[in-house]
C-alpha cells in the first residue's frame, strides 16, 4: 500500500475529525465499502485524508484520483469536495471559505468576483433608477452573491463577515461555535471602540475589583443589588449577601433585590429569608429580537421570565412609589458579559426603589449594567466584581455609554 502525505494548507484549513467521527467513518467504509474517492495532487492528499486513514486501518487500498493543474486550482477544487462531504454547520462552512480566501488564490478571486458582480448589478440598477436603497444593496447583494458561490445563504455570509478575524479563524477551525464567536467578536469590538473614547469624570459611580464579602459597604443603604451566577457553587453567596444587607440596608426604606435562576428559587428564598424579610417577587419577561416572548424549555416548561426577589431589613420597608411587579419584556443583551441583564430593567428597578442621589450597592457587577443604570438615573453607585476582566470591561462600557449618550458634553 502506498503511503501518502496530507497537503499542509488543506490540513490547516480543515483540521482533523474527532476520534469518534473517524471511528464512524471506518465503520461506514467497513460496511459499505469505500464510496468516495481520494484526490491527490503531486503526491499529496488534498481531499479524502480521513478516508485514506480509514482505509489504512482496514487494510484496504483506497481509490485514488490524480488532480492536475496548478496547486491553487487543485486546492480550491479539493476544498469544495471536502466541505460537501463533511457534516459541519453552515456558519463553519462560510468561515472556512473566508479563511481559504487568505491562502488559496482562486478562492479569493471567486469571492472578489462575487463582490464585483454584485456591485456592477447594483450600479446598473441605480442607473435605471431602481428604488432600492444603495446601502441595502451594497451589503445584501454582495453577501448573497458570495453565498450563492459557496453554498450558504447571504445572511450566513453577512453574519460571518461581521465576526472579528480572530474569532472567524477559531470558528473555521471548529474551536468555537457561531454564537460564541459572535458574542466574543461583539465584545472585542466594543472594547476597541470604548478604548478610543477619552476618560470621563464618573462622579459618584465607583467600580471596584473585589469579592463583595470584603467590600466596605456604608450603612443605611437604600438599595443593594445581588446577581450572582446561577449555579450550585454560587448559592452560598445569597446567604452572604443577606447578611450584608441585614447590617447595611436602611431599615425604613432599604431593599435588597436578588436576581435568581428558576431551578434554585426555593433555596435562594430560604437563604435570603434567614436574615431578611420577604417583600415581593418581581417578574422580568424575556423577548426575542422580533419582540415576541422568548422562552427556554426547562424541565418541559417554557420559561419566559427571570424572577427578582425583593427583601427588606426592617419589619416593613416601603418603596418610594407604587410599582408594577411585572416589567416590560426585554431582549437579550449580552454584548459585554455572558450573564449581563437588560439595562432598561435595572433602570426601572433603580427608579422604583430609590430617589435621585441615593446610593445603590451592586454586589456582583458583571457587565456593570447597574453602574450604567445609576449614571443614567442620577443615583450614586458602588459596585464590585471578583473578576478583573469584568471590572476592566465595566469601566470601558461606562466610558462608551457616557460618550454615546452625549452626557460628556453636558
Ligand atoms: C450574573 S453576573 C452579574 C450581571 C450584572 N447584573 C449585569 O447585568 O451586568 C454575576 C457576576 O458575579 C461575579 N461574582 C461571582 N462571585 C462574586 C463575588 N464573591 N464577589 C463579587 N462578584 C462575584 C461574577 O464574576 C459575575 O461577573
């Protein structure tokens, strides 16, 4: 049996199958005999590397097709063969094409040609006085044209071109999935944009890196926010937060607002009730991007809301005004932190439970949405997070918010 090498550029672009996938391929070839061929260019395998490995394992001689022409033409052909054979999702397919355009000339030419054709079509439409918006066509038609050539939709192409180069490479290599790549690309872009904004005077908004159990909390605080991660390991944090709130909340009008997951709600209530008095439960519904209620199926329940528990330290505290206990449905907002809460919700809570100038203490800052809410609502803020990256991002986010909202000019 001949021994072949794999072409290094194709190997770098497509990576290896997982061991369980290779086992499945060996099994399939054992049962069905080899159904697909191996493509070889100048002594190197350019498509079908894993079929070759499977044949070696089974002691079979693979069926070889010699591909002529230039190396780059052969690689372009091999890539489309490999991608049509593999069970990978459309986002990874598009990301691999984008990566391939960096190192295989005919693929770059294919993408450039698609863009040029879309541009030419748009120009001729504009000359004919077509009513379609040039902006829309410029983004939409190029992506659709590229998509047609690489076998995915235009919207997939658009999503992939919006990723940061680093995350697109990781997605192509199968090191991450599209949702992660998208979220981290957005965060990278936000950090870069925020770093360009000049520093601002944040007044009485203080963001610290600390474990909240070591935070120096003043006495008679009107509002403490508590939003730890919703896993078992973090459950004891609710008890620590309750102890801090019992000592530091204003007895007449102070509240602790604790965000909670649904699964552990009874335990969270038990921990908070050990030191504080239960006041109310608020409901924060989720929506999807088109404004419909968004639900995650958990234990065969479509869960459409996040509970927030209101506790007070005194026997009976009263919020400054009557509030509605079911807030408006909000979209996911995760552009700074994976556990970020919608800003509008926190603004509503801060405005319900405090007066302008009051201090809000935020024990688990996360994306420091509480800090933004307080800056916007003219409350003082003291917040911390144990994670130094979250603190750096929180400071950048606040800086960007202040600039974008135009507060820095006032
Ligand atoms: C759910 S996120 C908070 C999100 C925040 N409410 C927002 O919307 O921006 C929870 C945060 O708690 C932080 N955290 C966990 N344990 C902590 C501790 N002991 N002290 C301070 N922060 C902690 C985590 O690092 C994480 O960033």
